C-alpha cells in the first residue's frame, strides 16, 4: 500500500507544476484563451461565438476550446455566458511545447 501512495505522490508532483503555472497565468487581451465549460452546459464553441470571439484550431473538445478575440471585455463576456474557466491559451501552448 505504501508503494501506491509513493507512486501517486510522484504523479501529483509531476503534474502539479504545469497545472499551477497554467492556472496562475491570467488571460491577456488579444492573445488566445482556453475556454472550459461544464459538461452538461452549453458547448465551448457556442459560448465563444456568443461572447464575440472566434474558435481556433482544427479540433475542439466537448468541454474546452481555444479562442481569440480582439474586443475588450471578451473574458468577462465568456464568464457571463457560462464559461467555467478562461485560461491563457498561449501559456498552455508553451507548456505543451507548441508555439502559437
């Protein structure tokens, strides 16, 4: 049992750094954002369009999508429309090793 606890703690430590870096980076106006929605609500792409943004990328997950908008207040409108999280998309791409 102690071996599993050590393995789980190791996995947590490896994953915690990138997750904390992503969550602590607020979205920057004019840069891509990652829009995360609840699974039972409106889809991420629908919220993006409703908030006045443009979905990015060839693929969108059911509860998350990358978006872009140059208009002021885009992040606020996304949250008002029901987005669960709005994260810095460029920071996510850097963590994943894919420049935008």
